[in-house]
C-alpha cells in the first residue's frame, strides 16, 4: 500500500486535503480574526513572484501603478445604486474614530467620537477611483487614463477558506477610462487575454476565457469576462475577471470630457483584477497526496538535487 506524506487524500475529502496542504506547506495560518489569514514567508513568497511577473505584463500594456485610500466615504457608494446593492452585505464600515476606558476597565467605543460620515473599508475601488477620474479628465486629450494598484481589500465573507475566499485578501485592480465604447471593450478583452496567458504560461493552470452570464456580472457592469480553471475536484474556479463598465460609473460620478468638436461626452470605463486566489488555484491544480507542487516561475526558491556518486 502506497504511503503518502499527507494524512488526508484528495479522494477522501478534497476540502480537508486542501486545508492540510496549506498548513503543512507553511503557506498561511489563522490570525485570530475570522477570514483574515497570516501569509507566511513561503505563501507570501509565491505571491511576490506572481505580483512581479504580472506587474511586468500590466506595465507593458501601458498602465501605471498608483495607490488609493483604504477608507472610502459611504456617499461615494450611494451614487451607484446597483454597485452598492451588490456589495452591501459584504461591506465593513467604520463609524467611530476613538476608544475609551469602560466602567469595567476594558476598552469601549467612545460615543462622542462618531464620524460625520461612515467610512467603508475598501471592498473594491471603482467609486473612489471614478471620483478621481472625474477630476483628472476634462478633455479628449486626457484620455485614455490607464492605472493599476496593488492593494488589500475587505469583503465580509460568511464562509471562508484560505486563499480562495477570505475576508481580507491581496489583489491588483486595474481601472481605465476611454473616449469610445470600442476602445474600452478592446481594453477589457486585452486584459482578459493577458490573464489567460499568465495563468497558462506562468501558473501552468489551463483556463477557459469567456463572458459571464448576466446574473454573475460585476455589480454595475455592462459585461463581465473571466478566466475559469477546472480544479481536481471537478469544480471551476474563477481566477480573474475583466469588466466592461460602459458609462454606468462615468454617469454616476460625472466622468466626462470635451471631445474634438467641443461637445461633452461621458467616458467609457473598465476595471479588472486577480487576487491571492491564484495561489489557491495553483494548490488545487498541481498538488497531490504528498502536498504542494509549485510551478518553477513562481517558486520562491529553486532547489536542484545533484547526486554525488563515489565512482
């Protein structure tokens, strides 16, 4: 009978096997906050390689990196009803800015420290970036605007699994604004292809790229495209998404420009992202009953075994 390094096989319990791989490979561990994981050096080292190699591709397609705040005013979300409805149940909200000593000696929220406006901990950045685009874009000469940020986001997930679905996760999110619908759609599909190529050549994870049905669209998008990878348990994993937002956010946030004829037009926008979920996909694609196997391009360390024979 073959003996494996792990006590749980994929055939016995795929979900439990996955959790054991994460633990035994020293990728991540619980933090004390539900859905928030500590990424250990091995796990974060893989993410660093993913980030480095994908960032090269993002910059090669003309995008620039920047950074936006973690806290977003609630009023920014209120401008786009469909978007806020899609994320409402997952939003973490900050309402006070100070603690005080309670009667029992512990710490409690100071009732006099209530914020004038609640702040949402970033679940995604379309609203805050769209508000900036409205300031940046005045003329057709200002377009296209093509930016990306590497950041963390928070979505208050009810059922969590390390890397695959966590309350806080690391990702990149790209955002662009264009003068025409055709240009914005070209951007959306170009990024989809970039994700497909990255997944298959860097992660060695085959995917199917295509459009999501209407009921699975990103809240507020006209169309959502994704790469889907088949895992060893027969389930598909959404590994990256690219959204054609049309003029939904530009109309809500007044992202408009003066065209060559002097007429005011609303811009067409896109957004797209991948996250640390990619590491979960790599585990479930390449792992076996002895543990994790990492494609060479994203392995934090390269090890070569050289046999030394006496003769």
